[in-house]
C-alpha cells in the first residue's frame, strides 16, 4: 500500500494542478531520501513541469528547461504520499522533501514517507529509461490480452506471486491481487503457465476491471493512504475478500473466507477458488 490505483489517483490530481508550474525551490529534509541524481538537484530550480506520468507505483514529474528535460521520480513504496499544501499532515517530521511552485494551482508538493521504503530519484531521459527497465514489467492497464496470455504461458510461478512481481507486472500489490483472483475464481497458488486460455482471459478482464474501478473510487484508503488533496479512497467499500477472514463468501457458496499467511496474507474462498488450477 499504496498500489497502482492509488498512484494513478495521485498522478491525475498532481497533473491537474502542477503542469505549467515553475519550480521555485526544492527543500530536502534528509539527503538520503534521494536515491539517485542528488548532484543534479540545482538543475530543477526554474524548470517547468511539462507532464506527470505514473509507472507502476511511482509518480514521475517531467521538468523542462531550454537545455532539455529531466525527471523527478517519487516512489510511493509502502507508506509514501504526495501531499498538496491545503492538507494537514500528521507527523510532519516525515515530510522529507518539499517542492515549491510559481504559476500553478498548487503552491507546493510534499513527499511524506515515514518508513522510507520509497525514495526520490532525479534522472535524465536515459536514467529514466534504465529506471523503468530495471523496476517495471508490463502495465496491467495497457498490456494487450495477447501479451498477457503469452506472459502467463512463460511463467511457472504461483499466480498471486506473479501478479505482485513488479518486474513482471507493475503496480499490483497484495490488496488488489487478492481481489482480482477472487473475482477470477482462481486459487492464489495456481500455476500461471497451466491456466486454460479461458481462465487466463477471465483473469485479464478481472485485473483490468478491479484496477479501473478502484481508480474511479479514488483508491483504497487502508491504514494511512489518502490522495494528494486529502480525500480518502472509497474502494475499500468494494473489497470482497481482503481482510475478510472468517466472513461468509460474498458469492453465497456457504463457505467462509480463509487466510493463508506466507510472505503476504492471501484471502480466498476455498469453494469458489478451489484447487491450484
């Protein structure tokens, strides 16, 4: 947490408020929050935000000067938030960087990350390309059905682990992997390469449906997440299995949701998601 929907919500809100704004200052509270490119920090002062994109769970600001473009990459990690100035933050000591703007709707953008599993990176175009190639597989919202099927056919991995492997499929974490697999009626430990074409097609549809619906709902506010403007994501109201251990299966099959603890908790229905298909 946050996952792809939360990062997409953040990117859209920031794009609407900051594109066209000029960076006046960047204040860094602790330099180790910058993973790469710290020597280029001064370059960003006076640059104009020309675009905002999302890659996996990261939000990327494209900053442009006459001399070219560079990129400010914010990894949200497990606890990272990008916060606009109108929002009050608990534990402000965890704001590790603040970017101030002129000529934009929002006067600043803060990077809050108490556990610091995420970092900021300051990259040129080649650096961004390397960053993306190293960290991100296909995007689940744009991958074609044919490429998704080919990817599954090539992987002898458990489905849930595969969905959450960022270098294979970028942006899906534990919450949405559980929800996708339940709706696709697939066991978390099913082997990807053994899925029938029909099961793989269903998984693709459910993956896209769950993520798009979650984005429309503003993401899932579980624990600390809220959007840059302070709003809470409402998709938690649509969770069918995540965190529902012991509750009746929402499909009405008569069984109860079970939880299996491995690296991350899996929530599933032993009736509707039977076997390692």
